[in-house]
C-alpha cells in the first residue's frame, strides 16, 4: 500500500510508481529510488538513469520508476531549499538546474516504506532529514515571503475554510509592499508565483483530507475544488499521474 504523509512544511509519498507525465511543483522535491535507479527526463534533453534527484520549484520533469518502490519528498520553502536537500544525496551533478545523484543516504525512507506502521513515525523521520539539510542552507528566505506563506498555512489549519487562501493583495498588504512588488519578490524567492503556490497549498490540503479517510468528493469540496473532476484534473496536472491511481488504498 502506498504511504502518503502530510505534515507541517513537508509531504511524503512512498510506493510503487510507473511513468509520470511531465509536470512541475510549487516547492522543491527530492526524488529517490528506494532500491533501484529510476529514469528521469528534464524539460530539455533525453532520458537518463539516476538514484536520486532534487528538482527546483517550477521546473518541469517526468520520471519512470518502472513499477518499483519510489519516494518523493515535497518540502516547503520555509523549511529548506533545493541546495539544502542536496546534503541528502551524493556524487551529484547539476543538469538544467536539477541536482542529480548516483547515491543517496535515505535509509529512513526505505524503513518507512517497509514498516506497515510507518505513518506513526513518518513526521519524526522527515523532521530528521529536513533538519539535517536545513542546517546547510546559507541563504534565508525573505521574511516578507515567509509571512505570506505562513498566512496560507494558517488558513489550511482553519478546517471550516480550507478553500480560501489569502488573496495576492492581502498577502502584499501583510508584507508591507505593493502588489506588483510582492508578486515579483515571491517568485524571485520561491521560483513560482503566489497564486500557483496557493493552488499547491489547496491540493496539499485535499491530499491531507484523503489520507485522514475522506473520499475524493468530500476532500475536493473541503479544499475548494468545484467538484471531483476538477480535483482529478488538477491532481494530474500537478503530479503527472491520476489521483485514482496515486491515492488509491493509501495507508491511514
């Protein structure tokens, strides 16, 4: 059974995957073959094999894990950066902004996948990994952007209204700068627009609802999607795979 964990500032998928279509995320991601190499294709160029990779927010990619166990760690920009995550993989090279590794030291992720009770300690394991990488981040995120992201996260915690992230203008006011300046600053700091990040936060909220036991329709409505088809369309766009496959029979 696939494992999904949604925690504060991080999300994890671990399970068997095949080929995911081209897609991109609003946060940095760590891709790792749990036992074997996998195939990766970046926006430009052909397929190549690797054991781990770090993809920056906003960069398009596709992969093929060949049906073997695979892990993806999604990390919010307030937690660590792509450069920080690089501490978790070895023998790296850079390709089109992505960091590619031939080796990785991710025994925690394998153990989580193998343990039927792994959800109980998933947050602790991810905190250890991200804490290790966070200590190696030299450049801190602009505090005005941190404040805006915190507003989105705090809104997710309001279970009565998961659907409405603060508007761009509200986030700009909280940052104390003009809307146009805020939009430029947010993308400069995170790699994606504020609106795109807010859409990611909504999807993350929907996944969290499903992991907690909600069906797709209830989770979609709770997170502000028009209906289940709208949620399914956005899930495929964001993750490169159908929700019906990626979120079926998840551990809870």
